[in-house]
């Protein structure tokens, strides 16, 4: 009887596509996290967390977004902070990857199906060395976090009254930055460090290492540890995503400064203006930490930040959004097309037409989803301006976590919409689209083609 | 010496692509129109039209957008109205098509090159019967306008003090509706007819006939005039654009009603609500006439109208925007992809992958252009809300002409941005992209392909 049920479950499980399994795993992680953050003994005294707020916090943590309906500092006690760090870790490195690692630790063999799942989750194109890959990812991330935590904890002793508090703050800050979670237990993000360029620099470094993408980190590690540097070949992916990442940071910094130079930056010194612009640009690449109240920016700057958040981080990173490669390939395609080229070339390589097609699918589906969310948010939350709502929606879809401050005042309908955006942003557009796709549907017949008038 | 110059000019002209020639023609039409609308004897007494306002009016007329920085009624006299009607006619039917018709009338032969230009302007896929096509287009449009003018002129005698005024108003209304120009000489668009469902019905009919696309009109004409109805085969293009057109009107009507049923429609009867919703939905398909002040709508409704305006009319019609087919093909592609189909099918035909690619190019370039325009408008016109600016930008790019009322209060910078959007919206994204493209660039070598991680 029980075996029969188990077999049936396995049959059902096997009928699912890898994308559907990933969605199920993320959904399970959300359920477990919701229960965890609801546990009263993880809360500060007198805190009463409603179900929708617990769910919101759980999705925000699993998707490493960092939008919060309740103040993390005021809601959770130190034990709660550690549980939250654990959830961020789990969400950041990828539920599937970590799940597989635990599987490994328990001594189970990784079957082909399971490898395929990880491949989908991390977007890897080859099966080879999957187990090695997971170990490397974990090792690299934990190492980065450890170094970050040590540096910040020591440095924070000048900011916080006790060494214990400095260590908790340092650890949390390091994990939150590296996983690009954007959560804070200072109560005001990094605004207290608005003049401390050292803390900002360390945070930007950790944010970037988390958001640049695991494959890039591994290739850099290979390059650094290999004796003959000249034999190492960086992949097209690593080059394209890193260059896009860098260009977005630089363009973002320049635009933020230029568009607000007569407003927010009017009374700032050059180095203040530089660090505010740079940090807010880097943080849109997925961190969501902020050294200022972004609501102080003017509308054009906020719109640029919206676009940067919407683009998001590298694929196979801790971040969300449409991803840097999607943006780069779409942009390159339009430029190539306008120049009359039949192929899209970059770094002496040609982009596969299939990848171009998939980029456009991702970008347009993402725009549609975010657009519908913005309309619904405006309908259910008419008390907020279009700018506030657009900003919140882009931040949620990009799993960035920056906010103009409206999150805690959302109604339940608004919270559900933001929760949905964070979830889709994290699992990615493909997983979202493929929730409905069955296995192995093939076209068995053809219709004639007929030319069409476009545009 | 002069011959030498002429040869050089011809050589230069021959080096241009059809798209570049079309842009040049439209630009010339704008220059001529600017001069025309600046002529003092076409103005009412005491009117002083600045250069930027004359340019704005000319571009708005040539692109049949209908956004106005000055009141048409208060600026132009009756002679001015007729000149404006002529420009609308010229812009609506397509500068190139009409130019070729004049060429024909002058007894010149149409060379291959010139046929190719019309082909590009009207987006026709075959060269066959180009001259016949132009004659048909002109005949159909003029016939529709004539019938519309007669009906409206007779009917308007109850609205206007003299028969002469009724005729001028009726003619102008018919031309403005059929060419989807959206200009009015009532001073308040169609708001005076807010309870006159007959006038609204005639206007919606004229708007639809103008925006449904010339190829569709010709196929319908062929169907109606052919004796054996069953041998007539409607093209995939005609079916797809008509169905999309209809679906957009119905979905628009329903959404406008639903989103504003507790606001604008709260105190309206069912037939008022129905006609307000329906008319405002039809008018986004490119008319730009309005039976109400659209600024009275709530933000979600305004956002839906923005999207509808951005999509715009059928290709090869009097309208702008990304066009219905572009929207339909992109949407069908995403749905097919999500369902795991390798082909996009509609009406028992397959969509050419090239057309899918071109749809995505158009849609993404359009979003980029409108997005940049919105950011710049917010920068130069900070006195307006994001909603007002987004609405104005979508209206200009879609050459729709609806406005929340900010047009007359724009600074010169804002006017230039809106002028640019109207121009690009009318010439279309392809012509815009191809301004920079040279002739016959071919890729002579190949780089190896390398797989990429998307989304
Ligand atoms: K984040
Ligand atoms: K119009």
C-alpha cells in the first residue's frame, strides 16, 4: 500500500520536466522558510508576525531579494538572524545545488536525472563535472563569505558596543552582501556607513563576487591556480557576462550622477557624489543594499535604476532579473540587424540564433509580467505613485531589494503580487514558462509558411 | 557643370537604400508642411506661431498623430483647415504612395527603383500590380472619406449655426477620422458628442477603416466585388491583423471598463460606460480622438491605454506604433515556446522564423526608444508626473494623439523629444534602424559559434 503510493509518487515525479521540479523545490523551500521565520522563539519579544508577512519574508529570503514588510532588526532575535542567514545561503547558492550537495554528503549517488536538474538550475550547458562544480561553488562562496565576515567583524568593533554584536553584524553583512540578499540588521541598510568608504568598498566587492556568476568565479579560480596562464581559455559566456556587468556598473554610475547632479548631488563633494553613484549602481546588479534613501533621487535617475534592476545579475549567480547575457545578446542583435549583418558576433565568436531567440523570449516575457504586475499594483495600491510602484516591481522581479519605502505599507493583494514577482525573478523566466510545458512535445506535421508584414 | 551636379546627385540618391529614401521623403514633407502651417494668411487674426510650434504641428500632421501644442481651432482659419486636411491626407496615405501617384499623373513611367520604394513604404511583399495598388488605395480612402464627410456634414447641421460651418466641420471630422489624424477643429475633440452615439459610431467606423490596413481593405473590396465568393482566399496577413485588431478593441474595452468601474464609470449608466469604454479602446488603435478627458481615468486604465497606443495600428495603414502583427507574432512565439512547440502556427500557416526575429527586433527597439524618451522627458519636464509623460510618449510613438493635456505646456526640449517619437513612430522602426545601414553589406567570413547561458 505504502510502496504503491511511493511508486505512484515516483512516476509522477518522473513525468515532470527539470524546470517543473526546480519550481517545486523552490516552492518547498518557501514553505519550509515560511514555517521557520514564523517560529516565535526566533522573534524578539512582543513580535506578532502575520502569515502573509512571514510568507513575504520567506520568499524575499529564498529569492535573496531583500524587500521587507517588517524590519528584520526589530522582528528577529540573534537566533533568528542565524536562521535567516541559513535561508539566504540556501536561496543564494541555489536550492537545487545545495540540495544535491546534501544528497552527496548523505552518501547517495547522483543519478543522471538529478544532474540534469542541477544543469538546468545553474544553466550549465554540459553535464561534465557536475559534482565537482557544486563543491567548487560552495567552497568559493563560503570562502568569500568567511573572509568578508572576518574583515567586517573586526572593522565593525568601532561601530558597535560589544565584540559579540560586531561579529553578528559582520557575519550577517558578509552573508547578505555575498548572496546579494540585501537584508540588513542595522535597520537602515548601509546608510550608517554613508561616509565609510572602506565598508562600502568591501560590500561592493562581495556583492560583485556574488553576482558575477559562478562559472566566472570558477574560471577565474582556474586561471589563478593554473601554472601556465596562457593555456587557460576564458569562455565566451565568462567574457560576455563580465564585460556586460562592468559596462552596466560604469554606465549606471555615470547616468545616476549626471541625471541627479543638480538635485541630490548638488550639495555633495566629488567623492561623496562618486561613492553614492558607484554604490547605488553596483547594488542594482543585485545587492539591494543602499547607502542612502533612494527615494531622494529624481524620477529620471529612479527610472535608470529600474532598468538596471530589471536587467539584474549574471546567469548562474545569486541574482535575478532577465540577466546580463540576455540583455547583451538582445542589444547586440538589434545593433547587428541595424547594420545589416546576418550574424551576431562578439569576441570573435558567433552567437547561436537559438540563443538570440531565447533572449528575446526572456526579455519580452519579463516585460509582460512586470507590466501586468505594475498595472495590478496600481489598481490595488492606488495610494502610491506610479514611480514608487514601478520601482518596487522592478526591484522584486530583479530580486534586487531596493525600495522607495512602500513595501511595509502594501495591502495583502500588493504583497502577493510582489511575492509572485520575486519568485518568478529568482526561478527565471524559462522555469516560469516551462511550468506549463509537458515533456517531449514534438511537432509531427508542418503547415505551409506565408510571408508576413512586420512593424 | 549643372549636369555634372545632377549626375552626382543621382549617384548619391542611388547609393541610398529604399528605407533611407523614405526617411528623406518624410523629412521633406515635414519641411514643406512646416512652411505651410507657418504661412500667416492661413492663421486666424493675431496668431503668432513660433518655429518650434509650427514644426511640432507639421510633424504631428505628417505623422497623423494629432498631438497639438496650439489649438487647431484657435490658430488656423478655414483656408488653414483645408491645408491641414491636405497634409493629413498626404501623411496618412503615405508620402511615398501619394508622391508616386502624382508622378503617374504627370505621365512618367514608374521605374523599378521607385516601385521598390513604395513596396517598402507599404510593406508589400510582392512587386506585382504596384500601380494598380496605389490607385486602389487612393480610391478606397477617398471614397470612405467622401461618404463620411457627407453623412457627418448633414448630421452636423443640428450642431453648428450655419450650413457652411457644418460642412467644414463634417469634412474635417471625416478626413481626421479616416486618416486617424486625431486633429479637431471643435476645440475639444469629440467631447461635445459624448452623448451622441451616432457621431461616435460613424467616427469609430472611419477610424477602423483607416487603421485596419490597406491590404485588408483591398482584400475585402476584392471579396465584395468578386462574383464567386468561395474562390477568394484571404491572406494570412489580413486574417492575423484583423483578428488582432478586433481582439485588442474588445480586450481594451473590457479592461478600461473593469479597471475604472469604481472610478470614472461609477456614476455612469451602462450605455454611457459601454460607449466611453468602446470609443476610447477603438481610438487607441490609432485615432487619437476622444469623447472624454482621458486624464479622468485612473492610473491602471491609463497604463492599459498606453500599451494599446504603443501597439498601434495594422502595418500598411495610416497608423503607427509597433503594429498589430508585430505584437501578435511576438505573443504567439512566446506561447508556442512555452508550450514546447518548435513552430509558431496560426490559421493553419507557419510563421517564418525570420518574421519572428524581425518582430522581436521591432518590439525591443521600440521599447528602448520609448524608454529613453520617457527618461529624457522626465529630466527636461520635471513638472509633470511619470504617468503624464509615459502617456504622452506612448501616444507620440504610436502616433495616436491622445493626451493627458501636457502637450501645450512642454518646453522646447520636450517638444523636440515628442517630435522625434512621432517621426520614428510613423516611419516605423525598420526605416529608423536602416537610416544607418549601408547597401548590401554581406558577411564574408564566419566565426565559430559558442553556446551561451540565457535568462
Ligand atoms: K537582492
Ligand atoms: K492619430
